[in-house]
């Protein structure tokens, strides 16, 4: 049983996870996000707080990146401007800090984080390999990135959280996520689960598995920048992420669709790995992961 491991080992694992996700200045970020006095958009009882504070965000993040990569223009921007291979952990740390700040931080800090991201988006533009122009500030592309994230975060929470959201709470989660998305420049962000599913379906004619998308999938699933000792745990989280992808997203990324195997193995392995992360992180600060 994971609960039988020594407390020192638990804390060591928790610190290792935090340093990877939040960076070497994790404690300073925590002080600012969690301990700064001031008005906040959300509270601990809100669905968005529950979802974004849970360890299910680990497989959810992998799923979101795989799903997002299927839009050729979004993927072209990532491939050309994000430096995801050379600075994968830095990109993760910046993303996690943004999510934490806009979910748990003060309104002032959240609005400042949004202004920074919008300024970055205005500078990210170019031409995709198929000749089409793209811009990270394009509301249509922003909407795709948002719905892929929101769907992934909610899907993973519903699969791996100890107490999933009920239908009303799930709708409320989508509505609360739309608040931040709108401030980032997303237009017509869905506010219900049904609207979220419909939005994803509406993008399907635009999606394809480009060489850049398949390269990103290989990087995420086969050759992540991790020491050998950490790879089995990451592989379990990745298996859980892949098991939650819709069937139509598999072949474009050259990923198999094995529903029975994934239900019996992939999803369960992902669940165990998520539980271990949750258990370890609770030793660091029980407010962060429920």
C-alpha cells in the first residue's frame, strides 16, 4: 500500500513533483498565490477549484496537449514559437503557474497574468507548413485550445477524483473556466458540458494529424525529458491520458484504439499513478490537492 511508505519518502516524492511542475521557486510562488490577501474569483467550494487542485490534472494535461496538437494552425504556432522540446519543463511551469494564479490567486494577480499571456499571444504569428497564416491571438484558435483543455481537465477529474462532480457542478465548472477564457480573448466560450462537447465536435473537420503533431505526441509519450527512475510513473500517467482520448483522435496521432485493454489496464494504471501523486502532494500542502 502506498500509505505504508515512510513519511520521509512521501515528502521527498511530493517535493520532487512540485519542483518539476512549479519550478525551483515553488515556495515563493505558493506564498504569492495561496497566501496573498485579497479578493479572488473562486473559492474552495467551487468546481473549478476542486478540478484544478486535484492530481487528475497530471494525466489531464497530457491529454490536453495531445488533443490540442490536432489543430494544424495551433500546432504550427507551438512548433515554431514554444520551444517545447528544449524547455519542456519551463513551459509546463509557466502553464501551471498561470492556471494556479487564475484559479486560486487574487483578482489583481490573475488579471496581471492574463495581460502577460495576451501580450505574448500578440507576438506569436507566422505561416503554417500548408501555407495558411496563424496568430495565437486568433479567437478561433484560442477557443480550440480552451475547449480542448477544459474537456481534458473535466474528463480526467470525472475519471480519477475520489468524488466526481455531479451534473450541475460539471456545468458550473465549464462556466467558471469560460470566465478566464473570455478574458484571454476566447469568444463564445461554452458554459455547459453539452456546449463544450458540441464545440469540440464543431472543430473536428479542421483537425488532422500533421507531422508536427505526431512528433509532439512521440515526444510526450515516448521520449519525455525525464530521468530513467521517473519514467515508469510518467508512463502510467501518459497511459491514463491516452485512454481518455476520444477514438477519433487516435489514428491521426498514430495511437492505437484498444477500448477493452485501455479500460482494464491503461485507465487503471493511470488511476494508480494519479493516486500516488495525490498522496505525495498532500504531504506538501493538503490544500492543493484534494
